[in-house]
């Protein structure tokens, strides 16, 4: 798995991109790294790009653990997850179910829909997969 993230303090958005296969351990390592970044704030929104993920074996129990104890974002943070494959869309919906009592996590098939929900410009070059 390859993970990249970019924090835009101006907009208060974290762009996170996962590629390849995702394991529980790698997701935990990413959360720890993000939490330790001095530019990160738990109230920031997240645009999570899973379009290039090829495989995951994350279980609902692991997703619950991530959502309740490991996730660096606050419960109030808006989270837009983009998952084009059926596997990642289904996994993302399980995470949404585990995490989201407030309606702040939404899963989308396209980046355009996710950006719109977060209130981001569709063509904002500063938050794009090519620059992260």
C-alpha cells in the first residue's frame, strides 16, 4: 500500500490517498502519522481517495476499532470518502456505519460528488490526486 496525505490549513481539509492493498496495520500507521503532524487539527475535514485501492481484508470489527479509538479526526469532522470499486465502496459504507452517528461521513463514487459535499471547488488544483 502507498499512502499520501496533504493538509491544506487554508481550507481546513486533509486529502488522503490510499493505493494498492490496505491492511489494518497500515491504516493504523497512517492515523498515528497524521495525528503527529503539527499541521493537523482533528476538526479538519477529510477527502479520502480510495479509487486506486486494489484490495483490503478489513473486517467490521477492525473498522469499529479504527472508528472508536484510532481515528485522528473528531466526530464533528466532515469526511468524504471516494470509492469507485464495489469492494471499497462496501468497506467504506461499513466504516460509515461504525463511525457516523452524526451524519458527518459520506461515501461517494466520484470525486466531483465528494468535493461538492465538502464545499470544495471542483477544479481546485491544490487538493488533487496529482499534487498529493
